[in-house]
C-alpha cells in the first residue's frame, strides 16, 4: 500500500509567485489548483510517519454482510496527520485523535470531546479512488468527492452458493418467513385484538371515518369512478401524500394479477358508500363500509391515492377501508405499513417470504420472479441504491415497487413505482446488469382467497392510454424528499 503524505510521493510542485500572491499546486494528471494568498492561513506538509490516511473522503456505501446502504456523499471523514474529522452525519460532527498500528493497516480513534468514545478501524483498501474502512463488522466505502460517492456503483461479491435454475433450490435461499401456526394472517397478526359485535357495527357504519394521517385534516365528499379503464388496472394507483407505498404496490399487484378479485370484494351500495370484504387478525371475514369522503389537506387537495387525472377509484376505496380497519385493530401504522401487513387484510393469507439484496444471482432472481407471478403470488420489492437508470426511469430508495413481467427482451422483469410517473406509468425496466440487480430485494406473499381469480395467461403489463393534465396532483414533496434523501434504514414510504 503506497504512502501518500511525503512531499515526493505527492508529486506536486508548489510555486509561490514573485509577489506572494498565491500558491499553484500542479497535480500528476496535469490539472492545477490555485489558492490566493489572502485565503491561505498557513501551509503544512506532513510526512508518512505522521499518519497514513490523508484528505477528505466522502461516504458512498455502508456494507455489513449482504446488507448494503447507499449514501449521497454528504457524510465524510477528513484526515490530516493524526487528526480526523467525521462530519456530515445526522447526529453532528466530531473530531478525533488517531493512533496508527505499527504496520499502518489499522488505527484507533479517540473523540477529542469525549475520550470514552474510542473506536478501532481497519484499513481494508486505500487507493487514490477508494478508501474502505472496517469498524464493528461493517465496511464503509469512501470516495474522493461527494459527486463520486453519490454516483458510485459497487459490484458486490456474488452469492456463495452454486447458481441454479431450479425453483425449489432458489427458494431455499429465501428468508423472513411470516407463516403462523396461530392465524392464517401471518405472524404479525398473532395475539391481536379479537373482533367484537361492537367492532362489526362500527366498521359497517360509513359515517365512522378513519383517523387522519400525514398532516391531512379533512374528509371531503367526491365523485367515485371505481373502474375508469373498465376493470382494475395498476394505473389506478398513483400515490400522493400518504406514506403507504407498500399498500399501493400491493393494490397494483392485485390489479395486475387479480382484477376480478377486486371487483368481487368491493360492493357499490348505490348511496355513495362501499362495502369491502376483509379479514380480522384471526382470519375471520369482516366487512368494512366506507363513504365517498376522501382525506384532503387544508386546501382541499386530495391526499389519498387516486387514479389518473385525480380520479377516485377502487384503489382509493381499498386504501380508506385499510385505514378504517387499522383504527380498530392497530396492527401497523398506515405510514410505513409493510407488504405482509397489507395483503392479508384482503386475501386472508399472511404466508410470505423474502429475498434480501445480493442473495441471488441475476438469473435466479429472474427465475423466481417469473415463477412467483405465474403462480399468482403478490410480489413487491425495492432498491437500496437510488438514481440507477432502468429504462426511462430511475430507482428510488426506501420505497416499494410492484413486480411485473416485461415485454422488453433486454429486461429481466419490470417493477412499477406507485407514483405512476408519466406515460410509462412508473414502470422501470430492469436490465440484466449486476450492479443494478444486486440492489433489489423482494417480499412475496401467497394469494389466499384471491387465488381462484387469477388472470389467465399473466403477461407483461401494458399501461392504458391516458393524458396527463396540469391539474394532476403527483406525489408530494414530503414523500419524494424523505425517500430520496434518507440515509438510514427506515420503513418504506
């Protein structure tokens, strides 16, 4: 590993002008950086024996085992001799004194403001372009600039098992099973509230509204068009202000695979009320009746999900029924609600499993998604790296997408963003590229009561033709910013 801090190995030429006006630093790549004398307080040159690391390094990735998080480079470590500054973190910045081991392959950092805060670091890799530091079993990948950290792509080591095309073998690598021996609804519904007659009466009264969420404050009556395109389609799901992307993704999966099931569980009562067939935590049928009043903000702008052109659809009704159900049973918060919490409410089955990022080879991921969709499984997933180009759209982190088959021969499958962006309706075409596929996870749920209604010959999703209007609401900045800028593990929004 090369030493970087001696004057010779830096290979720069320091030139002081005749009149002391500034310093020009000529770098090895032919570029030059100049500093006016008025901005220079002092010039210090460090030698190799005073410290091994040098310069400012911006965090791009955090990795522990198969778990990988991508950062935007705003967090950084700055090394100068035996001083280190760790800055840009959500909990503030700290300075440290560092002491290197004899071989300079590791160092100990002591917080100057709290000497009880002592951490040990191993230098895994150190080049001009990449610094990898290991601490507490986790590796941090640093890059020379924030832009490089933000745009970095890291190809991880492939899975350790032998690549297979056998579905049963691939399923053996799944994790996160939620099947319960107590209730068909899954482990998350064990030991929950048992439905009373009073609960049934309350749920059937359309005048009883759910709790408001997401800063929305009023329920406003609106015209409902259950099926604008003739039958339920994923285009009917367009998320706005409520952080329930997993619910949106589940609804889109039901529309993609089970449009007739959706029609089966929703009854239009003909008086601006709608009854939805659902299940309680013990797996018993329970009916939830909701009105045509939709949750809005102070200005009357719709906050719930809608169809195209702000249409109030079957999906809006299911979302409201879910919110009303939650008021009685309190199984999970509406914002951040998980896939395995949502699907059982309507199908009565909470048996599910998951694949974490970089668990499968690309061919295995393609095989298992195709198998799951053809078997009628509700499949939802997400990405742990933002800004990766997939067709005409980009990945978003801490957000749920619906798995679909693709009609693009260069894609392994498609994933729909419930934001429903532009004419492609939010559909990302996932290319056969390892740096992208390794960032994807999946949660797959058995269909339960929906199974008999599976669409024949499940194929690629072709978005219906629609025209965007200037009055279309779109996803709120609150959700867009929270998802994109998130740098720590959180629930999906």
